[in-house]
């Protein structure tokens, strides 16, 4: 029986079409569109082509190496095709009904590895730790600018997920205003004086049916009102509003967990394109209470249809309970192989 489930985080409804459940190999994707098939010969992100990017902001480097030169493990640079820039102040204009702000903000690219073909699950946990620490550093740096109100860390892997470069990279967007997508988290706190994500952790651990796995520091689950098939969240068990509150111990744990999980997901779902986003509290606006950062990992297995575009109600053909079973088994199988 199909169900309409309330997404408490986004204050919306999701249709779980369980009767039409698709197996991982039954999704209507042209696999040739999942990844960009470049040989890397002219990739601007590869080591040795640092002159092809904008000037380096920060990097994790081998001792003795210089900025904008080889010898790096992770580096971040301004996006050449930035959505925003940090010049000036925020200005509002309105023409009758129509409101507009100038594009104040910041946009950078985090090049995750010197090697063109190395996916995140193919790296050592230590290398992934370098990435997560650099992201923490950049979050802290951007947070110091009072003009910035929200910082989004995200990753597009594959053409179907919106990636224009095959070389593994993430991006950071700093906005001058707070997106409304997660505003329900703040309203939940105002009403109950409790964190919605903390309450979710307690409820999901009690029931177990959507839990993929858990570690000392994190819970990995398929959310109750999953908008997308095999959508998964990695949530820190300790209440932390902002990503820059992550500890070194949590970073080490997250590196091992995300490497293992993404590898298992790739095997289980036949190497799909996917998105990763880190949802976190607003900054510099006094509305952080009740927020709790978490990481979303969303394989892109289907395109949006007319009903989803027209109503905003997502149609998910795989119940999250079933998705959690499949992903949990895939994770166990991958750990046994190792």
C-alpha cells in the first residue's frame, strides 16, 4: 500500500510507492550518462596543472611544497565560474512585485585528490580525514564574515548528479541569506524546545528498521520520508549545530564510515552518480538553536517527473526500510571482503 509520509525536516510530504519497488538494477538510467568519460589529459584539477586553476586558497601539502605547485593532497581554489563573489555589501532592489538581491557570497572548489581517477571510496581513511579537516577549516574561515548567513558544502559525482568535471571534487557556497529548505528544524525547536535531529536519532535507534549502521560517533540511516531511492543520512550522535564543531575523533570516524559506505553503495547500485550535501545551521543570524548538522548521500537513480515538479511531493519507489536492508547488507558484504 502506498503511503504519504511527512518530511519533518523540510515540512513537506513524500509518496512512498512501495508496491512499485524497484530493484537496484531496474532504475531507468542510461549508464553512459552517469560519469564523464575523459582521459584526464587536459584536466585542470590534476597535479602538475595548478596554473590552470585560480590562485590557491588553502591546501594540505607535503612538507616543503609551495602554494600553486605540485606536492598537495587536497587543495581549494575559487570557482572560475562562481555563482557569487564577496565584493561589496548586500543590496536589495524591488520593481513592483519583483524582488532582487545582488550576488554577494563566495564559491570555491575543493579538489579532493591529485589523481584523476581516484574516487572518495578508493582513498585511504587518512586522505579522507585531510579533506574533512580542510572543509572544517574553510567553514570556520567563511563563518567569520558577518555578511555570510549560510555555508553549504556539497559534492556532485557524475554527469547525472550535475558534475561538469570528472576529477573528484567538492564545492563550498557561502550565501548572504538562509535557504528555507530546513527552516522546519528551527520551528520544531521553537515549539518543543528540543532538537528534531536528536529526537530522530533516538526514535530510529529504538526501532532499527531504517538504520544502515552506527559507530561510536555517527548514525547512518535511510530517513523515514526519503525523497529519493536509497537516500542516506550520516548524523553525528553528539548535538552539534555547525559542521566546524566536528572533533578530530569524529573526523577520523567519519572518514572510515563514509569510505566504507560509499564503496558499498557504489557496488550495490551499479556505480550511480550521486550527490553529497552537508546540512548545517545558519551563521551570523542568531538562529542556530535547534539545528544539528548532518550529511546527505543521495544516489541519482531517476529524474524528477511532472507530478514532483508540479506538487513538490516526491515519489519514491523504494521504501526506506527496504533500502536500509539492501544497503546494510552491501556494507556488511564489503567489510567481509576486506
